[in-house]
């Protein structure tokens, strides 16, 4: 009985291992330059390095996609000595580049420039992000493996102002224990996600004020309680002092 269970566990482990190996792409992609955020409509530029190109296949196609607009890709191939093997430039939101070990290529540098796209759906948490570059290894016959997806936060001037107001309010509201402040904060987030940024800022400021007032009241209560304790201690001490001053005979 124990041996059959052990065999089942071993088989399951082998299956999990084979799935993990089969789904992982050997090619590595790392950003050399990747801005974490960008304003909608402004120029965005990023650079990536791809290595371990031929761990699995000696010939394949690199596919790149992006959500940027007005895009130009520049793909440069280098040999092991760092000498340039090939360079191509492509316009558009997608490119394909043939990679062949016979060319002497050892690593690839991909640079992308374009315009930061509009925000499709507003979301406070998680924040709105766009795909700066998605790389895929494509084999002859259509088989493909994902290499990596690199993304970044995008915003407008109004959305950033509203987000900052909500962030500031969250810091104050968190831990205040004020249900009204928490409700106002959630309303601010809802207004933000509906695109009502002025309303979101107003509600965030209200939440911050409500939480601050609660903390002030709590501080007064705490100080008041501390003052009462001090007065009681002083009173008790004074009574004890006076009792001792009266002497033992008067205590009988």
C-alpha cells in the first residue's frame, strides 16, 4: 500500500517537473532601460538585452509586440566579442527577426521608441499599466514560447493628481479606525476609476480630514486619560503623605 502511494507521488512529481521544463523559455530578456511610468501622449523609449539564444534551438524567429503607438524597433545582433553582426529597424507595433546560430550571434539588443498609449480602463489598484514590449520565440511550423513581457504604468496629469491625493489620504486613513473616513476613501477610489478626478480629489481630501479629526479626538482622550491617572496618583500620594504627617497616635 505504501509502495503504491510512493509510486503515485513520484509519477506526479515527474509530471509537474516535465510541465515546468516544457513551459519555460530558455531565452532570457532583461531591461537595460525601462522607465517605470510615462505620461499618456509622451515619447517612451526602452532597451532590452536577450541572451541564452540557442540553448534549445539553433534557428528561430524573435517576435516583438507593444501597445505603444508610432513605434520604431531597432534590433542589433552581437557576437561573443561584442562586434555587431546585424542591425535592422522596423516601424509598427510588431516585428519579426530571424535568429540563426550560423550568423555568429551571441546576444541581441532591442530598442523601442514610441508614444505612450491612452489608458483603456482606469484602475487604482492595481494601477494602470501598458505593455512596453512582449517577446516571443517562434519556431518553424508555428510553435512558440513566451520569453518575457515588460510593462510600465501610464497616466495623465489629472489621473496622477487624483492618484496622489488618494495615496496621501490612504496613509492617514489606514489605522485610524474611522469608518466614515474609510467610506470616503472608497468613494474617492470609485470616482477615480470612473474618471471623475476632481470628485476623487475632493473625496480623498474629505477622507483625510475625517481621519485626522478622529486621530485628534483619540489623542485628546488619551491625554485626558493620562491626566486623570496622574491626578489620581498625585492625590493618592498627597493623602499618604498627610496620613504619615499626622503620626501613629492619630491613626488609632
